[in-house]
C-alpha cells in the first residue's frame, strides 16, 4: 500500500564490486538502502531487477545525483527483503512538483490524479470550504481540490450556474446518460459511463469475417461527452432547475 513520506536524508556509497548505491531516509526514522538507479549493475552487466523508474528518472535528470530529493515528499510503498527494507514501487519522488506539473498542463481544465495532494494539504491545515474542497494558493487560487475515494479531483471554481460541476455531474449522468445506449454503429458496442470529472462514451469495435487478420482484435476507444466546466444545454439546465 502506498504512503506519503518526507525524505530527510540521502547517502551514497560504493559496493565492494564498485557499484554506486544510495540510501534514503524517510520520516526521520526509516532507511531504504542499496538503491541502484542504474538500469544495469555496472559490475556485472546484469539487468537491475529492483530498478525504480521514478528514482532512475530523477537521477538521470539531476546529473546522476539524488541529493535534491532531501525535503521532498515521496509517494511509495516498501517492504522487508533478505537485504533489508526495499522500495516495492514509487509513484512519485516529489508529489508537490509533480502536482504542479499537472496544474500547469491542465490550463485550468478539470483533471484527477491519485497523488495524495488533498491529504497532504489537509495535514498542513489548509482551510476547507463549505463543501470540503480546498482552495489552492496563488497563482492557482482559482482552482480547488476535493478527495473522492482516494482520488484527488482538481477543478476551476466558478459561480456560473450553466456548467457541469462537482455537485451536478452525477445528477446529469443519471438523468441523461445512465442506462441509455448511444446511437448504434455497425460492429460497435457503446455505453456511457461516469468517470470522476467526465461523462464518457466507451466504445468497442469488433472485427468481421472480412477483416484482415492483423485487425481481428477488438479496438476500444473513449470519447469525453461532458467534463466539469463544460456548458450544459437547455434541457439539462431545465432539469437542474426543477431538481
């Protein structure tokens, strides 16, 4: 199970065979040792089966060094092994930096992430709004986040009444899309689904006896019908007005 930890220290050493390995201290108490960010063990040329991709990527981008991780928050899981504690998986070595990248990329559009940003800000006693959302600080003060089943949903707050919102998305889905089949196309099965911030149409196209051999596997596609912040049509607005 993933948890959030603060990185308090990073040490490096050479093994007896000459490989560079690192140790990372979490929450001033736990040391994860023998972390090799190389794709292969240089001493043997064998694949590094314990390679953690997020650590490898950071190490490559930071001049083959991990010292910059000190003070950052890592989202990871670890367990015991014959050689001591080891990372099982690392989702992010810097959840604050990674979340900022998502914010910048979103261009004020709603998105969701499994990075535990809501819990992170909650633990730092960020003030909550009446709906339990948390408003971000400048320069992202127009964005809010909420927690839904361990998923962080980030969206632009608006006073407008004619758009899809966190509050009305389920109402709109249940009334206009749930259990309703999209227009039928030949050899295609489709259905509407609710996915955190959007109402989507999932479609599966099946091959026919005349399809070439390489195209015989079903192909699956997803199209967004409505997402948080999108304008609602007159029928949908009329329904909300009387709900």
